[in-house]
C-alpha cells in the first residue's frame, strides 16, 4: 500500500479532498485524515469492506461508496467542483498468472473473471480527466506491477500517453516509493528515492 503521511501530507496543502478507489481495510482513509484532508471519499466493490469502513469512520468527514471504481468515479467526478487528489488502488491481485480467483478477495463473486475490472487504471483516468483539465492530481499505487501479469501487462508508458492525450502539457510525472505521481505542472509533488527492493518485488510478483 502506497498511502502514507509522507505522500499525502504535502498534497493536503494544495487539495481539500482525497478520493480513493479500493477501500480495503480503510487504512488509506485513516492516513488521509491524519494528513489533513478535510474530506475523503472512498469506494470498493466489496460490500463487506464498505460496511466496515462506514462503521469505522462514521463520525469523520468520510463517504464510503459501494461499486466498481468506474461506476463510482463517474458519479463522483460530476460532483467535484474543486481540484482533488485521486488515489487509484482498486486493481485486484491474482495469486498466479493462471488464476481466475483473486487472493485478496477484493472482488465479489462472479466479477473476478471480468478482465475490465481487474486493472481499471486507464478507464479511471479517462473518467477523471475526460472532461478536460480540472487541476486534479492522480496517484497510482503499486507501480512495481506495471508491465507484469498483475496489471494485465499495462505499461506505465500507456498511462503517461493516456494522460498526455487527455490533457496535453498539463501534467508532470514522478514517483514516491511505489506510487506513480501525476500532478499538475507547478504543483510541488512529494519526492523520495525509489526503494532498491522494487526491482526484486517486480521479479518476485511476476514469477520471473
């Protein structure tokens, strides 16, 4: 998980809201609140995770929605009137290249074989930036999985190309640990050298 105060806190100075895809146990929500965001919106396709997070953060400025990231983002983006941080972490992790069931059970029964739900990053970016430049920042977690079966061989270059095609010249790219940071030009992004273990993580996860 790439969410951390080191990543979020510098950005809370520029953005009031953080929108997260992939709620899981709610740890990202907690870190976002501790980092200073005034509002957090999170979503997950797994209703159990959603209900747990709603209970955990019932007294906080948090909204937890149930549904696929694409479905939820289409609704949320229409309601966002100010620049926000989008933390994309809804991609599921299958346990092996041949697997059709995901080890973390982040999807619901009957959905895990739908490839469009397994790595929705490009679709999510399309939704966030499809209406034109709004000043949003996008963080993509688990960048060590690019170019592997874990992301269905989606490449980082494909993500960069998608962003550039939707908002030419508006964004710069950088990294914070295992997070790809896509921020509007002129907004100072958090910086930290990539951990040397990332290369080993890629080989281990990809089975090479």
